[in-house]
C-alpha cells in the first residue's frame, strides 16, 4: 500500500501548506497573498476552483440521470463515486469561495438580500441547494454503516428519486448560469468566446465533462488501490461523450459562423492559437480517440481521452473566466504561489476526504482496505527501516501529522513578509520635539520608544553642522522627516524607492532610460544610484551612505546610527559607563504625551502627504 | 428627476482640488503606489483622479453612475444600487466581497481594499449624503474653474450641446455619457477623444440586458428540464416494462 | 539510603550458580528462563513480532510513546532502587534497565527510528540485547519505588512488566513461575502449589480442630457455601506454610459472624500473570471471577497477599466487567472495618514484644492499604515501631515481582535484593516483622535467616488471632482465653 | 552577514518557530489521543484522579521532593529551568519583538533581574553539564545528546547577554547576534523531536502512568490469534 501512503502524505502536505497560506490571507488580506489587482479582480480561485470545480462536479447529475432517469442499471457501480465526487467538488467550491470572498462571513447574505437579476445570485442559490441535495443523496451510504440511523436512512431512500430529479434540475440551471456570468462583459471578453449562447455551451460541455470525470476518477482510484477498473462502463461513457462533444463542437462553430467571427480562429494572434488548442484538447482529439473501438476499450486510451476532456474543459472555463480578457485589459495576471497552493490544498483536502470515504464506506463494490486493517494480520515491518508504526490508523496519524505540520511551517516560512510590511506603510505622523528639545522616537507605534534628547545631541555635536551626522538622508526640503519614512519595516529591509512613483513622476514609460541605461537589463542593479539625482540626500559627513534602492529595517537603521557613537562615548566618557547598554534607551517607559496620541484628521496632514492627484500616463491599452 | 455631473475637459487645469475635496469629505486615507492599482490614479483611497493627456489636457476620472449600472445588476446581494436621484451607491453591510461588480464594470471603476483584513469595494458615491442635505458633491463645489458642474441630467446634456454648438471648433461634437452603455450620469464634453476611458468604445447597449434574457429563461429552463426528465423516465420505464412482457411471452 | 557496598566475596556468592547453567552461559543468574528452546538467530524477529502484537492489542503504545519522548536521563531513580544500591552495578539503574526496552521501541516502532534505520542502518534488535533484557528484567523486583522518584513520571516497573511479558511470549520466563501457572490453569489440582482438594479439606479440618482446642469455640472454614458475602482467596501457599494466618482470618469471621466461604472449585489467590504475562493475568483473574459467580458470592476477599490483592483489585474490573465487576476487598480492610464498627473486639497490649510493619509494595505503593494494619497493630501491641521509609515509599523485601518463587536465586535475593530491607529491619530492633503478604513472608524469612537477624516474620492475622475477644461465641462454651 | 541575519530572523525564524509550536502541539495531541484511545479500550475506567493530580502538581513544582536525594543537583536543575523559562519569555527586547510582530506584548523583567537570571541560567547550565560529567551514575545512563543539551541551551543565553551588553564584544555584535538567533532556532527545531519535549508532556506523565496500567478487557485471545498461539500451553 506504499502508493497510498505516498499519495496521502503528499496530500496532507499540500493541505498543510494551504492552511498556512489561508491563515495569512485572513490575517493580512488578499493583497498580500494574491496577485489580483483592480483590473483583474477574479483570478485562479474563481477561474479554477469555482468555475472548473462546479464543472468537475457535473458527474453527479449526469450519472444519476443515466441511472435513475434513463434507467441504465449497469451503471450502478459508478453512481456512488459520482455523487460523492460531486458533493466534494461543491464543497471545494464553497471552501474556495470562503477564501476568495473579501467578506466570507457575509456569505449567508445571499439568502436574505435578493437580487434575482444577478447570474451570480442564481449560481449561489443553486450551489447551496444542490450541495444540500447531494448531501441528502449521499448520506444513505455512511448511514448504512450503523443501524442506529436506519430510520433516517429509510426515509432518505424513499425520497431518492425526487431528490435526483431536483438535483438534475438545479444542475441544469447553475451549470449554464456560470456561463451567464460572463454575458455582462461583452466589452472585455474576446469574441471567440463571447456569445449569447455561453450558458448553453457551458451546459453541454458540463455533460461531457461529467461523463469523463467519472471515468477519470474510476481509473485514478483503480491505479491507487490496485483494484480492477470499470473499463467496460468507461468505454460506454466514452462512446456517449463523443456524441455530446460532437454536438458541442457543432453548436460552437455554427454560432461563430452566424456571428461572423469564424475568421478570427485563423487570425494568428495568441487568442486564436488558444482557441484552437482548447477545441483540440477538449473536443476534437477525444472524439477521434473514442471513435476508434480499440482505443475506446483500452485502459491507456481511456486515460488519455478522459484526461484530455477534463483538462480541456478546465482550460475552457479559465479562458472564459478571465484569460481571454487580457487582450482588452492589458494587464497580465499570473497566480501567486499562494493562490496556487490554496487551490491545490483545497483539492488535496477533499481528495483526502474522498480516500477516507472509499476506505470507510461502501463506495466502490469492493472496498479497498489496507491488509493490516485486519487486527490479526502479523505486523509488517517496513523493509527499509525495519519499523512498524502500529495499526493503519495509528501509523497514519503519526506519519501524516508530521507531514502536515512540516508543510504548515514551510508555508509560514515562505510568506512574503516584505509584502506585509510594505503594503501598509505605517501611518506616519512626524513626532514633534517636545519642550523644544526632546523627541519621542517610537518607530513601530507601540507606545514604547526612546526619549531622545535632541537639543542635547545638537549641543554635544557642536552645533548645527552635526545635523547631517544623523539626518543622513532627508526627503527634499524636509530635514525633519522621520527615519521611518524610508525604513518602513521594523525588522526587514524595505524598498525605499517606489518605482511606480518615480516612473509616473518622470513622465511614464519614456523616462525609463533616464535611470536604466540603454541596452541593459532593466533591474535595480543596472540602474543609476539615487544620489545621481538627489544630491542633497547624502550630505558630506553623513553617518550612513545609501547606494541602493533598499534601506535597512528601521531597527537596524536606528541601531547602526546610535550604537557606534554610544559605544564610543561609553568607552571615553567615564560619566556615562552605561551608555552602551540597551536599556539606557529602551527603558520601557511610555510617556503619555498628549500631542503624540490619537490620529489627526487628514486635512491637517495633507501638506505632509505625497499624494499624486495627477496621473500622467493614461489608459492606452497594453504596454507595447 | 435625475442628477448628473458635467465635466468640461477644456476648462480643467489639473489642480486636483476636486481630488483633495473628495478625500477630505469622505475621510479617505493617503495614497501610496501599490502593485494592485491600475495606473489611473483611482484607488480605494482616491475615488476620483485627474488624468493628464498629452498637450495639457486634464480629464477627471470617477464613477460614471450609469443609468442602468452593470455593477448593480451583477451584485448578487444588491449591495450596489441606484438611489432615486441617480447615484449608484454601495452598502458595505450587505457586500460579500465577490468582486463581480469589478469584473462587470465597463469602465473599470470600482476599487478594492486589497490590503485590508476587512475589505470593501470603493468608488465614487456622488456624495449622495450631501445631496440629501441639499448640498452639491464636494468635487463640483471645490472646482475653481467650473470645469466640473452639478445639476439635472437633462439640463446638463442640454448645456453640453449648447457649449458644443456655441464653440463647435473647440469641442468634439459629442457629449460623452449621453448614450454610452445606456446613458451615464457623469457627462463629459471634450476637445479630445475620451473613448480611452472605457474598455470598449461605442458600446451603446445597457449591459444588464445581456444577462436579463438568460435570467428570465431560468424558471422555464428549470421546469422544462424537470418535465423532460420525468417524461423520459416514464417512456423508458414503459418501454422496459413492455420489453419485459414480450420477453415473458416469448419465454 | 546508604548501603555498605557488597564485598567481592558476597557478590560471588550472590551470583554463584546453585545449579549448572543450562542454556546461555552469559546468563549471570543461572536460572533456566527458557521454557522452550528456539534457535537464537530467530529470537529478534520473534521478539519484534510479539512486541508488535502486544502493542496492537493492548494499551502500552501510548505510554511507551510518552516515555521515549520524555525520558531525560537525570539519574534520580538510581537513588531509590534497592537493587542498584546493593550491587552498584550501572546495569541495575532503573533508567538504564528501561532504556533496554525503550531503545528497541524507539528503533523499531517510531517514525524517528524508521528514519534512523533507513539512514544509518544500525541499532537493530540483536540477540545479545534480548539476552541482556532477559537478565536485567528479572533482576528487578518491580516494586515501583523508582517511579516515585522520577521527575518525568516514567513507570520503570511498567516497562519491566512489559519487557517480561514480551519475553514470555517468545518463551523466556522463569521456569518456576511457568510451571506453577501451568498447574494453576491447566493442571489437575488447579492451584499453583498443586494441593489436591482432599488434602485441602484435611488441612482445614485439622485447623478447625486446632482452633477448637485453643480457643474453645467452633471456628469454621466454611466450604462451598452459596450466597456468602465473602468468597475467600488466600495465596494458596498459606494452606501449607501460614496456617496461623488462616486461623486468624477464620477467627475474625467467627467474631464478626459474617458469612464467608472458601470455594473448593478454585481457591488460589496467586496470580503470577502479574509478574510475567498479561495473558496469564487475564486468565487467572477470570478464574477467580468464575468461582465467585459459581458460588453466587457477593465480594471477593483476598487473603494476606500483596500481588494477589493487587491483581484482583485492579484487574478484576479490567477483565471482568469494569464497573459491574465484583468488589474486591483485602482481608486487612475487612478486619479493620469490622474492628472500627465494633463487631470485632481486640484485647489491647496482647503483644508484648517489639513489632514493626513491612508494607508490601503491591498494596502500599498506590496508597491503597497503609493505615489499616497499623491501626490494628497499635491496638494490640505494646511496642510498635515504624521502619523508615515507610508506607508508599517503603523499600521492597527483595523478593517482589515473582522473584521470590525462584528458589535458585535465593542467594541473590537475600544478599542483593533484600539487603536494604535487612538493614531497615535491623535498625528497628523489632522482634516481630509483620508482613501481610505471602511473598514477602517467604522472602523475609529467608532474608532474616541468611542475614542472621534475630527477628520473626509473621502475618497480621497471626497476631490478631491471639488478640481476638469472643464476646458472643457461636457456641455456648466459653473458656478463659490463653495469654501469650 | 546582514543577509544571513535577515534570513535568520525572517523566514528561518518563522519556519523554526512554527515547527516548534506545531510540533509540540502535535505530540501533545497525539499523546492525548493515545490516552483517550487507551481509556476507551480499558476494561477498568476507574482512575484515581485526585491522587494523580496531586502527584502531577508535586512534580510540576518539585519543592517537596527536591531535597530527598542529590539536593545540589536537583536545585541546580530547578534554577536552570526557572531561568530557561522566564528570560526568553519576559525579556524586554523579546517582548518588543512580539509587540511589533503580533501587535501586543506583556510583562517584562527589569533589566537587572534579566541580567541576574541570565547569568544564573548560564552557570546552572554549566553546572548541569559538569554534574552529569562528574557523576558516575549519570555518566552511565547518559547518551551523547544528554551532554549536548545543556551546552546548546546556554548558547543563546551567553550570546544574548553579550548582545544586550554591547560593551562586552562591540566588534562582533552582528556575529554574536546571528549566533544567538541561529542557536535559538536550532533549539526550536529540535524541541519537539527530542527529550526537551518534556516541556509539554510533563504534566501528563502521572496520568499516563496511571492509565498505562488500565489494560484492555480482552488481550489474551487477540494476542493468541495474532501470534498463532491459540490453544497452546501456557
């Protein structure tokens, strides 16, 4: 059963990674974790998890329709796995929505605030209802395990047919309404994909995908648990799918012909190639494969065929969901690793539930079991380590929990802290000198800071000439700008440069060459040093020279600035032997000076703000 | 009655007083360049901005307050809706954060609090609270040159056409917002082409109508599918029964 | 506790074989532990299989998991082990002994061991390690005293217990114990001392006559009385060796008038399963349960015997029905209760010589029975002294954990195991040492003899027998009772 | 050096700290899970909770027993533990780090106390090391890691002390700081997988000990079947 162990370990690790990312996402917001922007507000989570997730759950209604409505009894072995997959698929959709929504705790608002004009409203309701229906459809299976719930089970079994019927009706609605979602963006979607028939196309492709998803799953589990696959049934499904796909192809091409966009297929831009690839993967190649009887009945053929349909349909949903809008918006979006890991983690978690279910319940005709589940089998000491970790449940618990926590820890380690630190630049009010000579320096705004005798330092530094010793780098015309205006992260290096700011201030794209020498890679390394333009930033005699665009963390900057002098002073000045000790400055006292407390209205701070009301570069489509 | 804002691009001097006024009135935070911002000056903290075009042209950008707003039609919980006066406003108590409005907006206006733990959709709300108190929007009040003015929509359209007629050589012969996407409450007259403000120029259909047909066919599709399935089931059941009988006979 | 170290000569004598070593030459204790001979090469594999089977079906896994993670090797336990104090041999430090089994667990049953095994391919269980365990675990008296000193709370006695259990599953267990158990579970007589039923009846009748003679009243040993309140299970060896204790018990019942009985189907309280195998433990406990239920008895009453009391008290509920199991009471508890309630009258100052009390580990360590015997003794003795330490921190007699039944190692038991106890008794200067435990009695007798201490080992009820006053005799004949 | 330092207190710190917290939580949960399972399988569910609790408290605050045996060694150990727990948790500088990282802080030690406790911990740690090395009983049962742990544990204390008192080694401030962080992180990672896990498992020990004697009701038959001993003589 090594194959199962390895698979489960990987799945647990993916789940763990996703958990760490999900915690980050809820702690710091979507901006830190995703690559979503104002132009691309929907990304991988909608395109893959929701759009493709719902489509992949189509197996449930397709197979129940074949079995209960069309009364094809021989498909019985596939009904339970199909319903289970559908249920898990919809739970995946709900989970990923909970991550993707900005205010997931308001998801129930859909039930009380109605906007029936919105396709999303309809999709939301259908998903909620259908998930409930699937739960009711599936629950007799686990309930069969104990006799305690026999009554409930009997009632559920009585209502099976109406439930199935309701499930099919609901699926029809939301599978198609997912297409309706994008009817409202005729200005953004590429014409090859935009058509008023989107809902119908979505529905037809969902049927084909449902057939193939069930097949794919049967093949996957048979590989994993080394059990015989239902190859005969899969061949029949393949045969049916080829007709559905053929019909889909026909409708799609005819629609393009009527709307006059058929020629766009061969226009040679990347959208046209994408379109061709999509149709090939999703429909044309599978139709050919499944039309050859020998291929249709071979395991390899089934693997390839079902995989192609699944992959192709996912590609189609991603294309409609945003990929093909890039041409209009001009903004390229690629999911961050954190988005990917959340998607993968949700799939992994539900795959674990799936594996758990098929081991615990009667999903397949033969329930896959680890041989050691029988308590009287002699324990198998693993060949390499000669160890035995206990019965399958104990061993699994030991092994997978370790994999899980390691993955969570790695997830936390990989979180881009610089993004967290610099995204919300600390709300800064310049600390004012109090009593004319003392500053209260509180870099991280926690109320604890250093009381800095400013006047005394000026005096010790012999007058105003010494200012540059500390004020090594002022913002233009501003000697009093706090250290934190550049050293933003308390403990991490920050980017003080602000590329966008400079780019727009310098007049947009044309000004790149002002800093980046022509003909070289445009990186920070090849750019001109700051001081080339900002001569006054680094006066002679400054304690610290800045040559790169990054600046040390606030704490580092302050320590580097203060500690050397203090050390020197402590060594030479016997009056203050304690000067070099941390608590001399960090004495933990929080002087409650009223002028420092509280936020001041924006109006009074306006003059200190680097606002950029005027934007020179307009919207001119994608950057050439 | 329906109110509107008319911006005369020729009169704007790019002083950004409107931006400052907007920030002040709504207590918005300061702005910093962020990776997720589109480069048009709008952000969750700036609900209006001034875009500079070559040749010292300044165009104020803000929510267009469509007469038939796609954002309101797409919002599943109706968090975005049109007031009686015509302002498209946002109810943060209802919002789920699905961002369908941002996808649906043909002008790419709504912005998101990407860096907040509790994020909301942000955009110009036409100072609807000020309107209720009988005041003008902050921006039109603040404009020193009268480049952006406030009034009845019909009157402002007329005003726009009047200005064009008066100085046809100065203006392009078009009031932006009169027909676009079914008409908007924020209008422009200009000496340069303003089509770059929208994703697709010349789109004169009201966007909600695109999904309307699909949504209207939902109940018939639902019942139709149910009926079809029941019918199919009945036929097949009957056929199987007959088949069984005939087999019995043959036996 | 400080002990004078063993002299070389003493050491030689203690470990000297009384018989010729039979199987393994390295085996210091010269006991033939092997029940059946298996090829030595195969033993590690069979050990691991047995270990795994036990882990699978019993509750040891979580405890071992806990112990391997928490063991800090602080060496505090060394200060409390009477065996180590006597031998000074590092192998006898409880922590070191436990490590024998814990290292096997760590290597073969944990994830860390799996990784280490794959990386370095060493540390497998070898036959030498099994041999070491076989020696070491039977040096321990399983008195659980070290547990009291362990800051990490490692129960070394539990590990010894488990180690012996696994070893017994692969055929390594003291022959004496196994033979007794075989007789008890599968033999014709059904008890560890192989007493045939007629012999038992004879003995009891003889004792009844004896008591009639001494006390002048009928003190009976009721046999097979159904619906009795108390079904009595003494250590069966008492019938042979500690008749006075039994007479004391009978006298107590004669005084209180409660109904009690000895079952002729099964009358053995001894449970060697506690010492070497949970499986045997379970079987024996079930026999006790079955006999009591056959007689429709209400309570199980255990005689003066530590391990019999503990195995019944703690494992009767375990194996025979949890909360619904029959209540188990030790005879000392019963007697104390009767005395408290005034149903039993004891004559004060009956025992004139100095008396001390030895706490059997099995009933004192858990603070189960410590005060009752003391109160009874104080009631009848003139001069009662305590040993130090006492009660739950007492020192083992040196014959615990079943080692007392292995006659071959008497020199070891009296020179090493009981050394600390001997010092303790000597320090009190007592003439009677009361040991309410068959095993302790046997061990202490041999100990006092070998260590040449002038003191007598005696049961609690032996003394009580002398002090009971019968105010309402079952028969009319009342005679003046004899003074000691 | 600066890059290393940043890596050590950025990603590496988060990794190791998470491994420590989650790893400890894991073994604690697994331990309790095992206990619950054992309790459910136990034939006798009667557990002397009160006695167990008393013994647990006695060992968590081992004032009563410390003087029984080897009082000096025991006292060294207790003082070492006090320093080990209080200084990292309540040092002003550390609390400041937490304040900036998670937004809140807590009670801190006065500077003098922190210094005293740090020095005490270092001395006691060294004492433990030499105590183990010098004591024959301890030496016999010690494994390699038992010697290394006290040494490893005092490294962050020594380096931390140097960092907090810049005058001691001003030129190597960053190097010392790096050592301080890295050694602490090494400890974090090793914590859940070594004997130091007793920091969370310790309170459970007495319950484990009691529960371990509660055997399942039917072991005999199962083990006989598994080992093919059914019907074999005892």
